[in-house]
C-alpha cells in the first residue's frame, strides 16, 4: 500500500506539471488504476467485500473520464451543440 501511495503522489505531480495534455490524461488514468488497486488491497486487509462496489464505481468513473478527456483533446469540446 505504501508503494501505491507513493506512485499516486508522483502521478499527481505528473498530472499537474505534465508537459502536454495527453501526458496529463495518462497520469489521471494511472491515478484511477492505483486507487482501484488501493481499494482492493484495503478490502483484502479488512477481510470484507464491501469495497468491491467502490472498486467498480472507480472503474466506471475512470472510463467515463477517459472518454471525456480524449474527446476534449481531440476536438476541444466535450459536448457538441448545434446552434442553428
């Protein structure tokens, strides 16, 4: 858990300081994956299945966030509106 926490801190630095937007997007994805792993390890240590929902929720939000960031990097907007 300590190594994952250090990894999250280093990825936070990359997400803030990253030289390009794709670097920031990859760092945010990696942060989400590390959070999922951390929640899984905590669930194993506590001998509970209550955190499985948290892991799934983080995964779903991570997927939606990745799609939104990729669309923003590609087109510059997330939601396209027709102003006719």
